[in-house]
C-alpha cells in the first residue's frame, strides 16, 4: 500500500540468468520498451506491457548500467569499462518532416 492508494502487481516475467539493471524507453515508432540486462552479458528488449522479446544486445561482460538519453539514444556500460552509445533508427518508410 502506498500513501496515495494501493499498488497492484499486474504481470511478472522471469529471466533465468538474473537481472542486473532495468530501464524503459520508447522506440522509433513511439512504442514502449523495457530493457533488462542480465548475467549472460546481454540486454534484452521487451515490448511493454506484453513482455514479448523484441531483440537482444550483447556486451563483452555483464552490462551493469543502462541509461536512456534523448533523441532515441541509450547507453550501456559493462564490467570491462566499455561504454556503448546506441540509437534507434527511423522505421523503414518513415520520412522526416
């Protein structure tokens, strides 16, 4: 129970390798995504709220930091000290205005 009312768990999903970090953002088509880094050196992307797996990113070691930026950018940091910058590409057929 929160101070403003009740909180209800509406869905659960288990990742076998364990989770290290979570973050959410919208893709290039403005659809909500959940990013989950796990102990298998990957970051899985899930559609929200269905948890259908959208894709996977891989790193040299465990990704322990996920940060969402602006303009479709997001950042990952792994145990080696490696920092990667990622950007959503425009969907095929979509033209800039």
